C-alpha cells in the first residue's frame, strides 16, 4: 500500500465517521442506542447487586413481598396481584412494539404509529399503577429511611430501583409518542428510513427486560 492509497483510506474513514454514515455496517443511531443500553445495564446491574448485598447482609427482618404488595379485593387478600398485572402490561407492550417495528419496515405507517401509541399507552398505564403502589406504601409509613414492618433499607432499595425504572418507562412513553407522531405524519417516509422505529423498540425491550429482573429479585425473592 503506497502513501497515497493509505491517505485516501484514512480520509474515507474520517468521512464515514464524521458524515453520519453507517460504521461497521451498523447505522449510527442503532450503535449509539446499544452503547447507551450497555451503560444503563451497568447502572441497573449495580443497583440490583447492591440490593442483593443489602438483603443478604441485613440483620433485621426483611418484609415479605407477598404481604407488603398484597391488595384486598372483594374481601379477599390477593398477594402481588397489582405487580402481576403490571408485569403482564409491560410484557404485552413489548409485543405491540415488536409488531410496530415490523409494520415500520413494511412502510405501513398508520398501523406502525397506532401500535407505537398503544405501546406508549400501556407504558403510561404501568407508570400509573406504579404511582398507586408508591402511594399505598407511603400511606403505610414506608420511607427511604424507615420501614415500620422490618429492615429500614427496604424503603431505600424499593424507591430507588423502581423509581429509576419508572423514570425510564416515562421517558420511553414520551419517546415513543414523539416517534409515532412523526411516523403518522410521514416524516420518516420522506427520509426513506424507518430505523428510528427499531431503535425505539430496542430501548423499550430493554426497559421490559430490566423489569423482569426487578420482578424476580425484588417481588419474588
């Protein structure tokens, strides 16, 4: 390889990276989303690892999730019923998002936008139910620094982990709503590129996957 060819190669690489083109056969938007999700994985992993360490090392009695998160409906005490519904809603939203991505690549923008808005609505429902869950525990005296029914660390772990996840869901609802509006208005049709729908789907599937771990470690353990 002579110097002229080598210079042209470097110039081409710089042009690709600075011109918002695909690098390593992966669109920039998708690559950046994967990097963001990787960093978020470390954060959630740290939170859950810290929770497990506190749960194992605490000497005070840890509250029983089946009792703490139970609801009385029709005179019957139902353990984890609200959490089960929330989990079902979030998993269902992952399915609607996957179908929306499929319609996006088929250029059926009306159906794609409708399913994305349905996904956002399910996410908003999840957050609303989580707000109810928070208000119930707060009314029972649970705080980040105190817990009337056992280990004081319970409140700190619960509000931090579920709150951080709820913030992600809320951001996702806003994100999906904006993208859906642009899909419906034909913004991506004019650009000839629906990659943003798949990128939004990656984010939403990640949020759903994190909830599975939270559900297993926090509510079932």
